[in-house]
């Protein structure tokens, strides 16, 4: 017998599938030039957007609350790669059955949204409190931290991840170096 939460999950998944099919159909109508933005269609798009935002809030809370072993099973490169590709891909190359080519207006909108999103994402990634866990202390000293710290942090992270793939044993990260200095003192 299905538990009450299992029934809710099945209903939630059915709503997701309905929304996906409906948006695909609306995109098909747009492509064929038959799309009409009636009040009903706008209201449904608003429900789709609200549903997406609610799901993102849920995922954000889960990313904060789940223990690391559970978080690693949900939020990893394999599961998030297609999500990030869908967000950052302008879909300009060779339209296929599920792909759309952006017109000039959509491209400008995409470009403005991406500039803002990339800026926020890079600011989060470039924070020293995150970088210190990945960058060896020696690379941090080499790259520097004077004029443009965010850019230097990104360069240091890139170099560290690049060399980490090629090295078996990595030197101490910034965080590990700080911790060993604290222990010695």
C-alpha cells in the first residue's frame, strides 16, 4: 500500500510531466507561428514559473539541510550537468526536434539574463571561504591576491583543479595551511 507521501510524490511528478508536455506544445505553436498569448495561456505560464520557483526553493533547502553523504548523491556533476547546460546554452546551433533557435529579441534577453547570472555565479565561486578548500597554498601565493581578488581566486581555482587531475598527491590547500599554522601556535 502506498503511503500518503508516495501518493503526493506521484501527483507532483504527474504535474511536472503535464507542465513539460504543455510547454513543449506551446513552443511548437510558437515555432509554427500559431501561438496566441491569451489570458489563460499567460496564467498557465505563471503557474509553471511559480511551480519551478517552488521546486528551486525546495532544492535549495535540501542542499542546505541534507548530510554530505546524501547531498553527494543528489548534487553532483552527473545529475547537475544537464541542468547547467540547459540554463547556460543559448540553443543557437542546429535546431533539432527539441531545440529552438533564438530570434534576435530572445537572444538579447538570454544574453542579459546570462550576464547577470554568470556574474552572480562567479562571485559565489570566487569567494575566498570556498576557494581556500581547493587551492594549494603555493598556487594562492603565486597567483596573488592584490588588485582583482575575485579574478585571482578564479585563476587559482582553475589552476588547482587543472593540476589536481594530473597530480596524485596535492599540496596543502589554503585552509589546510591556515589550520596547520593555528595548531602549531
